[in-house]
C-alpha cells in the first residue's frame, strides 16, 4: 500500500489559469519520488497540495489512507514535514537554534520541558551540527548549516515523510552535494519517505527511486530512476537531461 497517493490533482486560479492538470502518482513507504520540471511547471503547487497548505480544485491526496485537507492538519504535521528552498527565510531570525528546533515539540506537546535540550542536541548531531549551535542565531550560520537546522527542525517530531521542495537550489554546488548526501543518510537512519522536488535531473536521478516528469502542469513521464534517465520516452525529458550537467562530485 502506498504511503501517499495523489489522485487526479488539478489546481486552477481561473478559467485560463490551470497550474496543475490531472496529476496522479503514489509513493511507497521508504522510497523517494523525484518530481522534476522547469520553473513554472507546477511542482511547488503540487507540494503545497500534498501538504494540505492549499486545496486542489479537483482530485485528492491520501496520506496513509486518510484524506489530506484543512481538517486534521495538526496530526498530519506530526507525520509529514517539509524542507523549503530558502534556508534563511524558513527560520525566525529572532529565535536561537535550540528554540527553533524545539518549537515543534512544544507546539505538539510531545516532550517534557526537561528533555527538550537533550532531544534537540541529539537531532542537531544527526544532521552534522554540534552542541555549540544551540545558542546561536540563524544569521551566524552559513547557508548549508542553516539548511541542516531546517532539516533538524523537520525531523524532530520523527515524521514518516518529508517533502523536499528544492532543498539545495539556493546553495553552492559543493554544499548542496553535502546536504543531498546527508538526506540519503537520514532516509536510511530514520526510515523516511521523500517527495523530492527539483529542476535538476542529475540531483533527482541521484536521490530518487522513481522519477515523475512534470511539464506545464501535466505529468508526461514516470518510471524507475535509472531506467527513465537511460531511455527517456519524451522529448521534454531528454531536454531536461541534456540541459543540466552531471554532478561529478556525486
């Protein structure tokens, strides 16, 4: 059974503004689906529908067999989290790292006050940061370190799934490669399922089990990562493969 199912998703903002058009896919527990397409193809709109942040015009999203919608968001947030593109904008600049990472635990009341520091320290170590990060503010970190804080914050509730919306596009290539490798390690260590959204085919190919190609709001091709990249059926998929250089650092 799929952990997440998107069924015939469509999103319109008017009669002539259909952003997503009849998109369906599923993600099995423990796998990574890479959703790839150029800017404006509808990737982030799909991410927000999957997260329940916006309602589809038609279609539905099921998470663990239950509909995703405005109701039940509190429980959904415990089980499905998101890592956004901009590692600085996603963090409150007035809060210290220990407060930022602990905040989901406080909101959901899943940890005693006396245990918060230990839980936060443990999660920071899991993403490659040490205890010295606890009392620092976001502006004191590099972009890659900030994204590690965001990942720690997303994982602190021990969700089953992460939606990764262009998580390294704002980072230098070498730093982004380190974060991508961290995500692979965390998926193994925490038994995570990923929806990985990117415009970069090499990144998607490296991290994903399967790839879904989105073009102008429509899903034009889907298949196992290695097979799809080795023999794409669609001209658009071939253009994505040819447009982005391979990442030798991987």
